[in-house]
C-alpha cells in the first residue's frame, strides 16, 4: 500500500528533485572536483589534491581578506541586531506615526544595491558630499574612504547595516508582537521596572528570534560582495578586499579556477560552522523554554 502511494507521489515531486539536483547538487560536486585541480583557460585540469586549499590558506591576501570579512561581519551584524531590536521595541510600544516610519525602515529593501552604493558614494564624497560638508560644518572628522582603508571599512559596514536592517527588524518585530500582553501586565503588577521587564520577559522570549536573525545575517554577511566591490573594488591596494572579492579576483582576474573553487568551499565550511554554533544555541534556548 505504501509503495503504491509512493509511486503515485513520485511524478509530483520528481520536478523538485530534478531542480535541486541540477541547480545545487551537481554544481556543488563540480566545484569540489575543480577545487582539487589546477585549472585555467586553455589548460586541461590536472589533479593537485589539497594544494589549492593550502595555497589559499597561506596566502597573505586571503588572510587579509578573511580578517576584513570577520571585522565587517562582527561589527555590522551586532550593530544591526542592536538597532533592529531597539526599533522593533519602539514600534511594538506604540510609536507615533508608526505606519509612515515603518515604510522608512523597510525602504532600504526596496532599493537595489547598485543604486544604494551610488547614493552613498554621493552622500559621502570626500570633496562635495552632503554628509561630508555637514561633518565639516560642525567640526567633525570626515570619512576619507577613497584613501584611508579604515575609513572605507567603516563606510562599508555602515552601508551594510543600512541595507540589511529591515531583515533583522522584521524578524524581531514579528517575534515581539506574538509575546502575550498578559506577561507584561503581570510583571507590572509585581512592581517590575521597564528594564526588569525587558530583561526578564522580553529578552528571553525573543531569544530564539535573535538567534535566527544572527544565523542568517552571519551567513549572508560572510558572503558580502556587492557593497565592497561597487564602493571600493577592494582598494585602495586590496586593503578592503573581502573573501568574496578574493574569490572573484582569483577566478576572473587571474583565471585560477582551482584556487577560486577552494576559496568557495572554505567560505561554505566557515559559514556552516558559524551557523551550527548558533543553531546549537537556538536548540538549547528552545529546550529550556519547553521545560
């Protein structure tokens, strides 16, 4: 009976399996094979084992790109989480003009990354940008991101936060709205202060949502490419290069497809390890709430 029902279901689910096989599984296997070969235009691939991985992990340019990626990810994701949590709590507590402000908060998701970068390049132009002129008018230092690598990294992080804040905000805002109001009423009756309510009620119940937001944002932020490439091209002198740009340069500038494939799998493994840690924390929190 089960085999007969399975035979009836197979034609319905086969297109999905074929799609997954052709779009994910087969390309992944090909990239694995490519990562253990020495390959370039006009040359037949030759097997080199783990040589590409050793070369990438010992390359100072890759290590600098990895450091830049970690710095941007750690700063941007946690700053984004803090801002998103604050904004979500303000909206949940009845912020005036909430509908208008909600559109403003979600607006970055409606802007393409290319347009966003062009807009930010104009706003922070070191010579005539409106933000630069405003900072100079009040006597504050400007972001000379075209020459100073540290300033460029700050601008990239700010742009990343602005672009992806709606994602974090939506997750946290939705999680906050489903918290029963009775819990807050009981806490106030017991004489809890606003900070105690946040610490003892809001934050523990938002824990799973916070971990989910962190998992996805860490994975997405670790693959950051467009913001850096469109803003600085990894310059000046490759000082703001991130791992995704290093991969792009290896593949399309130096035609080293083997090291590019190895870099891609290093990124995948790093993202999976990072996500696994947060999933472990999520399961512990969910289990604690269940008991």
